[in-house]
């Protein structure tokens, strides 16, 4: 988010496989935003997919949601093992 210049409130959809986002932002306002926007189509964080497909699945879900709802920004976050994480900000143009 620092690199993109966007704030949490700017994102219309947040897709995440883990509760990385819930740990990062501790303020009540941020948690309310996350609960409203995180995994909007299913709310589950368990996808039941094969290893290696996580990024693609989350990205396609976020882009499809943005297209369908007219949203602009999506945030995709996932763990990549060993306590590491990675995120991607997308924009529908």
C-alpha cells in the first residue's frame, strides 16, 4: 500500500487466503472496512485449491468482482510460507 499510495479505504475488494489483513490493521475502523470488503463473494479463507494456484485464483476473483460491481481497486494478499506474505494492488480501467 505504501508503494501504491493507496489507503485501505480505497480498495473495493480484498482477497486474502489468510487473516494477514486482520493482524495488520488493529483499529476498529480498519477492521470494519476489512470485514465489509474481504473475500466479498464467499467470505471463506479456505479455497481448497492446489499449491501454486493461489495468486491466480485470488487475482481472478478480485478482478471479476471489480468488473461485476464497477469497483476500481482490488487488493490481493496471501502467505507464501515461512511467515512471509505478498500483496498485489490491481486497478480496473
